[in-house]
């Protein structure tokens, strides 16, 4: 398992969520990772988001997907989950909403662009000029259920 995964999963979480981001050193991939996603959200919403990401990781792992890293942050974007399905690298965006239908709609072209940029930075740092096959998936946690949208969007924006 990479040093990125172990540094993320072994870090302690603060006792109370705050809007202040803990300072973290860049990882081997050149990105800054945090054990807690910085957010302007209220504490209960932040906890619900973290719970949704944990549920998404368990859901993917139960289906044979190997989780490589979580909450990989760059200045201009973040990757909720980086995983592998055989030789294919998967960049997973996790969305959680109380009502059905709201989660998928919240991933607009700006958000997809930030995810693509973060994925490019991750791949460049890890693989240089020779990138493996990859895809962009979305996990929706709505009404207590989980939906996995494989290849939810492409590496290039569709207009």
C-alpha cells in the first residue's frame, strides 16, 4: 500500500470539526492531504459527508475495488477517493444528500473540471508522462441508499 494511503488513514481526527484547516505536509505525490476535509459546512453536515465517504469506501471495497487514497487535495481541486479496479485507476466523487436526485445535480461542469484537474495532477505526480487507463465515477448516497455511477463523466468536458 502506498505511503499516501497509510498517511491518510492513520491520522487522527480532531475532536470537534472546525472551519480551520489543519496544516499538512505535501505527500510523495506532491499534494496536501488532510484527515478532515476543510469546509464551511456545519458540524453535523461535515460529519454526514465524512460518513458518506466512509460508506462509499466500504461499498467499493466490497465489490473488489482497491482504495489507494482518500481526500487528496490540491490547490485547485480535490479527489474524494482514488481507487483501482485492476489496471484502471478510478477517481471517485462522493455526494450525499437527504433527498433523492439532489446529489447528482450538484456535480456541475465547474466541479467536474476541478476533479479532472486534480486527477491530472495526481497522475502526473505518480506516473509522469505514461498514464494508466482511468475513469471518473460518482457514488451517490441518498435516502439511505448507495448508487454507483461508473464512468459518470469523461476526462474531457462534453459541450
